[in-house]
């Protein structure tokens, strides 16, 4: 009898979950994202085991940081900003495909020009802002060129994923990183003995190329009429204007890891690698908590914002933040307490030196301190995107970059590489606070949206 009542209770709860589209989509997308990114979590562990902590890994992670910096300025912006615009165009019964084709064409041209400028600039500035030796600098230049295709391929993947997410086809974008990571690991394993650290660069590029093919195939299967256009329209101008504010913000926020790696190069050899390994480990709970959530809330909130109005929207955001904060605080305490066995399990094998395990674990702990507020900031960022209030993201991005630099400078004197991680946590808290106050102000000022 007790078993039957428990079974009925579980069935009832399951039906309740299925009856709420946002809850169900978040559950399924998060599950697929965790599976999709699980193999990706393993990539830095394989790199640590196969290559250890050396000047060559320092050079690769710095070069990869440059490429991710360029890509992270544009790719996440396009993937997220495009969703509210598609929701609006669909609501008005207008041509979504034409808008997407314009975004694809103009964004590709723009990213190529920006990448070329950056590639020409790094040879001039790196010797003056880093303390790498001549051979390491030469290796960095080569690795940057080898990983440059990632900038364009990540942009294309983001556009395809953004369109699929806007149509609530979350599964392929969520799961596709698994195939990317499998290809990356396979290429690195097969070529590590012949190409050394260059095999890592080739593996990342090959993996992202496969992901593009999967996303494009999913787009074609959904019968979305994709094509490329270099035309201009007022909506595209507005999209680029709103996107530009966030791009400037992402330019500043995306500089945090690069600033950190640059300043870590001022410390002892291997500091850049330790910072990168700790950051990659920190990204595991980050991806598990946010990847599925931020995709689904952006799609669902963008749609309901124009239908149910601002008051309903404000309540949904507040409720979501409370739930996520409660979850992340518990998770943060658990991971900080267990940081040493966790890092030993993740990196304590192969070529990774035993004396680097404790610094890596402590760096990870300092990153985790700001984790709950970082997740809250991610949610409020999506809320501002729904309202197309990207100006605040630009302002806070600039504020965060400036604050991050000076805090790094101060804290690394006392804590070394761990001070750089602590600086990131403090900046995340400051940004979360201003995003929260800015959201309350913007939500009060928004008028004429949804029902009265």
C-alpha cells in the first residue's frame, strides 16, 4: 500500500513537471547539456595528464585565451541577443529567415575584420605586457594562428544554436558539445606524440567543425530556410546597436581571463597553467547549473514578456534567482570543503606535478567563493537581454574589467595566483549587485509591454 502511494506521488510530481514548459525544458536541456559537456570537462584533464605543467602548456593556454577572448566577445552575444528578436518577429508574423540571414552575413564579415586586426596587434603588444621568454612568445604566435579558425566557427555555431533555441529545439545545441569534445580528445591522442602541444590546437578546431555540421543539419531538418545575405534593414541596425552594447560589455568581461593569464605570466613558471586548470574545474559546476537554465529562460521569458507583461516577468525572475541561490550556496560549500581530494582525483596522475595540486586546489576554492553571485548575475543578465537593456551590460563590463585589473594587482602580491581567482570572485559579486539594482529600475520603467 505504501509503495502504491509513493508511486502515485512520484507520478503526480512527474506530471506537474511535464505540465510546466519552462520547468520541463530546463530539466531536459540541463540533462542533455550535462551529458553533452561531460566529455568536454575531461579535455583539460587529458591535457594535464599528457602535457603536465610546462612552459609549452603556458603558451597554449595563453594563446587559447586570446582566441576565446575574441570569440567570447561576439559568439555568446549573437546566440543570446538574437533570441528576443526572433521571438518578436515571430509574434508579429514576419520573416525570421531573412533576419537571420542578414545577421549571419554581416556578423561573419565583421568577425573576420576584427580577428585580422587582433592578429596583427598581438605581435606588437605581447612582448610588452607579458613576461614570456622569446621562445614562448614565438610558440604563442604560432598557436594563435592555428586556433584562429575557432573564432569564425564558434560564431557560426552560436547563430545556428540561437535559432534552434528560439524555436525551443534545445536538444541538439545542448548535446552537440559531446561530439565536439570526442573529436578533440581523439585528435589530441592520435597526434600528441608527433605534433606535441600543436595537437591540442588542431583537436579543438576539428571538434568545433563537427559541431557546426551537426547544428546546420538540425537546422535544415527543421526546414528552416537558411541562406546568407549582406542586406541591411532597420531591425538589423537595432539588433547591431543592442548587440554592440553587450559586445563592449563582453569585450571587457571577456578580458578577465586574459587579464588574469597575462598577470599570472608575471609569477613563477606554470602559474598560467595552474590558473587555467583551476578555472576549467570551476567551469564544471558552472556549466551544470547554468547551461540548460540560461538557454531555456531566455527563450521562454522572451516569448512571455510580450504576452503576459512586465509584472509577471519580474516575479519569474525573482523566483528563479531565489531558487538558484539556494542551490548554489550549498554546492559551493561542499566543493570548497572537498577541494583537495577533488583536484587530486581530477589532475593527480600522468605528467601533472604533485607539488602543483595544492596551489591548484586553493585557486579553485577562491574561484568558487563568488560562484553563487556569478550564477545570479547570469540570470539577471538574461533578464536584461529580454528587455533589450544591454546598455547596463556594457557599463558593468567596463567597470568589471577595471576593477579586476586593480584587484589582481593588489591580491596577487599577497596570495599569488590564488589572488587572481579571488579578484574574479569579488568582481562577480559587484557585478551581480548592480545587475540586480539595475533590473529593478529597468523593470519599473518598461511600459507598454504585454497586457495592462
